[in-house]
């Protein structure tokens, strides 16, 4: 898993969340309040919250209020998923893979004592598989 985890708060803007995704090259951000998991927002959620070319053109022509499509004015809580699957630190990679395949997730937050302590991504699972297949050690930057 990856730790520490990049997170956002429910009232953060979609623009801020998008900036974090790009800066840290991640596709999911757990949404937290005082460290407790309350949702998750994905790159797809944020893309869908961004204005389309038609919406932007309409705003530019004054046909719609630009603030309605401004990513700096849209909050994460309006686009996040509230029902979040998560794992505990003692759950297995097999547990994670089953959930990720069944639900078609790219990542699952890891929660301990009601606080987000990590996130397991599809890439982490592939790294673990590769290490098993090659009989190699998990790289130090991936250990938690």
C-alpha cells in the first residue's frame, strides 16, 4: 500500500482535487474529515464535474452562469462517492483483489481505528504479483 495518502476534504474544490491528482500522479483521493474516511473521489468523477466544451462555450456567450461550471466553485462532496469499500491493515492482498475485480476499482483505502492509513492501488497489486512471479523483494519505496 501507499502511505501517507493524499486526501481531500469534502468542502475542497474540484479544481483543488484535480490539481492534487495531477501533482501526485494518482487517480483516486480519499475524502476525509479529521482523518476519518467519508468518501472517495476519482479522476473520472472530477472529469465529469468539469465543464464540457459546449458548457464552456455557453458560459462564454453568457447563456449560462459561469459559476455553475467553475471547478473552483464546485465542492468535492458534490461529486464524491460516499459508499466506500475499504480494507483493514490485516486484510490480505487476495481480499483486495477480489473486491477490486468485482467492483472494478482502481484502488481501495486502508483504514485502521477509523483513520485512513494507506491506499492499495492496482499498481501495488501488480507490483506484488511481479515480485511473487520473479521471486523478488517488494521495492523499499512500496513497503508499508
